[in-house]
C-alpha cells in the first residue's frame, strides 16, 4: 500500500490507510532526510507489534548516540527522551515530582482558574475559534506556570514548537522544512540560554529553578540543562493542545456523546481516555534504533534499522478494541497506547489528562450549548502530530 503525499484524504482521515497496513501484517518503510545513521524508518501499525517494541529495552534503544552520525549531535539532543539506561533514569527522576498526582492536585485550581478566565474572554467574542482561544491558550498558560517562565513568552515558544514539530514528519520532510526547524531550534535554545542566565532568584518551586540548581549541584551538565528546559517547553504544550482540541471536536460532532457527558460528569476521565484512543494527539513514536537482530511479529530487523510505532493505528486495531471505529466515551476496557508504555512512557500523562478533564468540564459548565460552525474539520497536514488548524463554534 502507498501513502501518497499528494493525497489530502490521508491527512484528513488516516484510519482507512492504517487498516490496510494492519491487514498487510508488514511494516511500512518511510525514507527520510534527517541527520541520522539510518536512511528511513520501518513503521509498525498493529497493537501487538507496538507492545513488543515498547517493551523491548535491550535490543532496541532510544539513545541519541546510536541515531545521530558522529559530530551531528546538537544541544537539544541531551534531554530524557533521547537517553536510555541510567542517564534516562537520572533525568526522569529529577523532574518526576512535578508530574506526580500529588503535585498536579496542587495546581488543579490554577488550571481551573485559567480555563474560566479564557471562557469569560470567549463570551465577549463574536466569533470563537476554540483551538486558538482555548485549546491552545490553556496548555501554554499551564506549562509557563510549571516551568516558571513569563506567560507572555509562550506564543513565540508555540511558533518555534510548530516549526520544530513539522520536521518530525518523515512523510513530508523537505530541505526547507528541515532548515526552518534548525532555525526555530536555534532560536528556542538561544531563548533558554538567556532565561537561564538571567535568573536572579532561583527556587526549586518551579521546574526551571529545579533544573538550574541541579546543574549548579553537578547533577546535570549544562547541555542537559538547556536541552531539558527546551524539551519541556515544547513537549509540555504540543500534545495537550491537540488532546483538548481533538476532544472538543469529537464531543461536539457526536451530540449523543456530548449529551452523555452533560448528564453525567463522572464520565469525564473515560471521555478523555477515548479521545486519546480515537484521535491520538501523537500519531507516531519518535526514533528507536535496533542494536541487535530482532524479530517483530515475523519481520526480521537488523542492527542499524530504525523502527517506529504508528500509535494512531495501534489504537484502532480491531483485535484489541471492539468497534474500534466508534467513538464511545463509555468504552471499557480502554488499553490505548497514546502515552506509550514501558520506561519511556510519557512523564506528563497525568498532567495532560487533568488539563483535558478540566478543559472539557469548564466548557460543559459554562457553554453547554456550543455548536460547530463547520461539519468537516480542518486537520493540520502532519502525520506525526494529529491536531486541528481551527475549531470555530457559535453559542
């Protein structure tokens, strides 16, 4: 099967394509132009394949030194997602408390207040774009609060993030996109270096202060400090924006599900899980390199091969999910893979879930009669991240 770059239907609705990939039982080869030791990536689409790849830690690695050619490593490459073993554990454990259930319970009021203030602003507008005015705005406010960076800097950080994220898509990569990514990444890293240098009062109460003090205490290198701050600023908003936006679209375009939630708010956690499954904000995993010969569901992979998981496909696998193409906020069980599993599962998963629950709850409480202005969503052209360009509604 061919995923045509000129076929708008794939980016609008990739799931029929994914179904054919799963049916073939074979991984799909996508060449890329990234600075990598591999010339492309083998993408696996079935749920059981995804589980096998996520759980394999000895023969498959996310260590950046196996991915980048010698001399091609950048400052951004030293964050926890690009590390394995003790380095990964050291960086992950350093910031884990900020993403714990206990800490997030403490910031729920901050998230709720921000959501309510945004909704108050919505009520004053003649035309409302829920993506721009709500789904995008809320995570930017929250990550700025957690990190300890000025909220007014977040729109620019968002623009850098969009340019960086666009180059993650191996299907669409061009020299122009790669160059824009390098420019955006350089500007983001420069911004981080400035705010690190300009910190006058450094407190561990914010992630920025915690990481600066960890560097001063010799727990992390300067490259790790800059990389971790830049990574958290990017990862801390991108997928959550899409989770909230995708969820609002799904709920509003499925009136019976919207009504179910209006009638029973206790379904909010289940609704968020079904959004994560049905329209996974991150459709594919980042790189994984094969270190030793391995067989994944009958397909032999060799050292140096790059493999990835199509999360959006695994989450629609009929062998795992009954009526997989039905959006059902009462679905049980729902063992989706939107946040991955294993040692590299998403550290921010609890925060993202809570943000989405509060975002939906506040809309239901204050604007329960929202209606979509358009029946066809406009998806961003990106096969790595799944998100809407806009979501216009009326009261």
